[in-house]
C-alpha cells in the first residue's frame, strides 16, 4: 500500500491519509469542504461545499496522475437529503464523459458540521 498526499488538498484532520493506493485501486478518504490553505470549513450552502470538495478531490486525483474519468464508485453523505439536487448539479459538472456508480445517503452529522462529505474509489 502507498499513501497519496498533496498540499493542494486539506491536511487530514485525524489519523488517516488523503488517499491510499492498493494494487490497481485508489481509495480516497471522505472529503468535506476544507480550504487547503486555511484548513477551515468553507461554503455557506451544500452547492458551495460540493464545489470545494470536488476541487480538493481533483487535486488528490491529479497527484496520483489521474482524473475523474478513473472514478469507479462515489459515496455522498448529506446532512439534508433536500440538498440532493443542488449537490447533484455541481457534482455532475465533474462527470461529463464518464458516470461512476454512486450511493447518496442522509446522515445526522458530519465532521465540523459540514453539509456534504464525498468519498471515492478510483481505478488505475
């Protein structure tokens, strides 16, 4: 296994890696809308937070030499499922050619009281 790390995405806020490569797969930890420069939660609504998350994920993918076309599976955690359409609109801008499989679930709470968290499994 090999950890993947970039300064262009938030530092982990606990004992975990941004991503880990295992054989032909990369597992990305769940990302919330943390500004990598300040390590503070940003975005006043679910759409803004999703944009920050997707840009952070893009930075991790680029560090691994990959892009969103390599994503196999995504899991989205929402504090309020009523935000599904807003999140889906922003998320969809990153998957124009390739559409990975996905699960979306509502949860009672996320780290730092974020509104959205997204994790991914990526193939090489």
